[in-house]
């Protein structure tokens, strides 16, 4: 019996990038629903986040992999039309609708899986939940704001829901409700699941929890390419016990291959179908919530890139900025930029730019400037402006605003 395969760290990095969709060029033709669907299927989980200083996060992974695409096309794609659905996977996320049956065990375990005011209102006011369901059944989709309830005064809390919102969220967690879409202000529009999820999907038998978890771990393995146990369970936020059992069963079946990656210092697992590219020629800015970088220890292990989101860090203590995006060039994370879309001024503001050690700042600045211009155009902003903060800022400013060529002497 042979032992685990040994993978060089650069190969493991390329495998991970290929699994996430960065081994193929961006489409040369206009992007439509087919490419959006293929990307959503490849990633399996697209995290949602409400921060809009640059763009809502779920738009960015598609841009990173596909380049400019009509954002209205993604709105239509995610608007409860039976292709993807919204649920708690890796935080709030969009997922291919085929995964709906494999998360029903989580829906059924809402009383132990959900949190805070959701479970309290379900426990104390079950009749209120029933009334909300009947109202939606009778009157159609509903936003929490339409309930007219006052939010509690809890400054600094991101979960200061009124009881109506908590009740809707509990019903969402249990799968009784799902989202019909979101408003322009990013508010969920709740509807009965039976009116959103295709009947053929709802008619599928509910898998046993162990069978469902095995599918989720296999899905994570395909999306990650090569991964540790922690990586695999983090993708769908599974418990250690569930994930370990599923990994052992998948390994016994040959659906996960044990590997040792140089420098990782822990066992890892390889998707047998993972691509092993000889090179990666990617260029992309990555949302802080992109599945390539959302697990920070994995980012450090694969890229040697220490990444922290500093949104909740007081401004004087921030090192790199408020909304910082890593910059992928080739197969390395070579820089990070703090970005803001100043929509009133129609400017993409680079509030800080920092290069990683050992990179060529001129090359990185040139490639980053090109990607920033592409991003600005996609966001319908007219200019890119660079604030002189960070060790890459001066070079980036020169790349964004090159001096005009000197006129020949007469």
C-alpha cells in the first residue's frame, strides 16, 4: 500500500486556483447566463454580504473570474427563478438549487443551528410565525420593513432585528420561506419555498444527514481542489465530527485522495478530478468574501499572504485599510488595495495600496492599474484616483496616470 502523494507547494497552489476557476482565460465574448451558471456551479457557494463601499460582495467573484458582465444579468439569475437559492451555507450565500435537498438536515435542526432572537421568537410566539406564513400565502412575497415594527435600540449590534424580522429569519432558516429576491437596498423578499424552489427539487427524498454531509464535503473538495480537513468543513460550516466521518468515507471510496503538501504541516485531501495546471495566468481583484480567500489560515498556507478584514478595526489601528481586496497576478497574491466606489463623484478611489515582499512594483502597478480601470468601467465610474498611502501607491498612481509623451523637439 502506497502512502500519500507528495505535492510541491506551487503545484498545490495552482490546483487550488484552477478549482476556483482561475486557470482559464476570461471569456472573449459577452458574458451571459450560461457563464454565470457555470461559475456558480463551480464555486457551489457564493457568499453574500451587505457592505457596499465598493460593490455588494456577491457581484465580485463573477467579475474576478469572468471580467465585465451585466450586473442586471446576475440580479435576474439570483432572483428566485429556480437556478440558485439563498441559504446559510458559508454564512448567507447563493447556492445551486441542486444542493437544496442536502441542506434540509440543517433546516430541520433549526432549533439547535439557529441563534439568538430567531429561536426565542419561535419558542415564545409560534402563533406569530403561523400568521406570517398565512399572510405570505394569501398576499404574496413580503419584506420585513412592510411589517412596520420598530427595531430595538441596540447600538453597535449587527443583529438588532425587530421580532417580525427575527420571525421571518427563523422561517427562512427552517426552509418554510426562502427569498424571492432582494430589493435595491439589499433587503430580503421572503416567499413560500414551494413557490420559489422547483417542484422537482422539492419532491426529492430528504437525504439522511450523513449522506447529505458527504455530498457537501465532496462538493467542497471539487471547489477547493486540494484541502485540509478544516478547509473542507469550513466551506459549508460543518461540524468537525460530521466532516471527519464524511472525509473517511469518501477516502475509502476513492473520492478523496490523501496527499502531503510541502510546507502545509498537516494532512490534506485531493479531488481526484482536480486539474494540475503547469501555469496560471490570472489577473483579478478578490472580494474579502471570495471563496478563494475567505478562510484566512488557508490563504496564508497557500499564498504566504496574511490577510485580515479591518472593517471593524478602529480607523487609527488599521494597517491596510477599510475594504481591502487582494490582487491576484499569475498564481500569487502580489498586492492589496483599499477600494471605495465614490458614486457621487463617479470615481474609483484607491485609498491605500500595498505590495507584497519580493514582487516587481512596476509590473504589479501596471497590471493592477489595468484591472482597476476595468473595474471602474464595470462599476460605471469615470476615473481611478490613487491616494498616496501604502508602499505601492506612488508607483500605482504613475501607472494609472502616466505622464504624456514628450513632444519631439522642433
